């Protein structure tokens, strides 16, 4: 989920998704933002996003980024959408 979108920002969109009933409100939401300050991370987590990646994502930079991308993909692949 991009944080800076027109009409409804990513925080608002994540909060709206989390308010949905049942499994629909539990889908994984990954924050993507060019603003990777601590305040942005806090707001993303508070709105229901997890994890948060700074754009551009460069998995070659560190093994931590690679691990985060891998874990996120595992979460998505294991999630049952209903």
C-alpha cells in the first residue's frame, strides 16, 4: 500500500480495510513509502500495516531487506482469502 495516494492516503485505506468484517479485514497490508522516518513507520503500524518498506526496495542492499521481503511473501502465500 502506497502511503501517498490521491483521494484517500494509505493510512486511511488501511484503516478502512481493517474495519471490514471477518477475514477481509485481516489481509496483510504492506506499507510502501518514500518517507521512511520513524513517525511514518509508527503511523503505518498504528493504521494496521505491517511490515513497512522504504521505496525503492533494494533487496541487494542487505540481508535484512531480503529477509523481510521473503517473510512478507510467505505471509501472503499462506493467507486464506475468503
